[in-house]
C-alpha cells in the first residue's frame, strides 16, 4: 500500500471488514482485492482505528492528502480524539508521516532508544536527541492550537518538564558557544 491516500486505504479496510463479517478470511478478502494478507490486515486495523465518526471529523480533504503511513502513525495513540487532532494537525502543517510518528512517540513517551555503545552497556543518546528534536520541531509548527492536545495528553507533564529542562540547557549551551546546527 505504498503512496495510497488515507481515504483509499480506509475504504479498502471497510471492504475487508465487510467481507470478514460475511465469512471470508483476511486472506480470501485480500486475494479478492489484489492485496497481500498483511496489507489487508493493516487496512482493516486502520479502518477500525478511524471509524466513521473520526473520519467525519478529519474530513475528505485531509484524508485525500494524507497517506496510509500518516494513519499508521496517528493510530499508535490510544485516544481516538487525539488521533483526529494529530491527523488534522499533520494535514494542516504539511507534516510528513515520519514527523507525525516522532510527535506521537514524544506524546507517548516512547522516543528512540539509540544504538548500544560498543565499549559499554550504556545507550548512546544521539538517536534520542534526533527523535526529540524532530518531534519538537513538529510541535513548534503546530503552534498554540496544536499544543493543547499534547499538553492535555497522557504525557503532557513530561512535555512541560522537557520544556523546563530546555530553559536551563539553552543558557548553558550558549555559554559553551556551541552552534546547535
């Protein structure tokens, strides 16, 4: 399902779920629609995660411009209302699926863990900093309107804590005369 619109994938998912309710297996539904079994399962999962009410809130315009990867990223959040906000925000901001995925990871407190160091058992932080930076950039683009859903979310306290820590780090980095780019 590469580069298919979100709307197309949701329609496939509805078709697959309907076929499943009438007695077909995912494999049979997939074969009838020219999909792999994994593609059929993914489309069905997304159709369940974005039911008719959520789709109506998101709207056809956004669903026609977003991809299945956007839906997959937003579907990782357990709250359907936050999924809608995330999807609408990604559409409004022109965010990539990867940026949305980073924002969801930040919301859920599940940033990348980074590779293991060869010399020790400690994790390196490079991957975490990249992930957090991408998510923070996506949040900046969302503006105040978009931040409401994040601050009010499950990891809202962690986001506020991160911002407070950054207030302390910025003068220290400036004192080192380090160029962050």
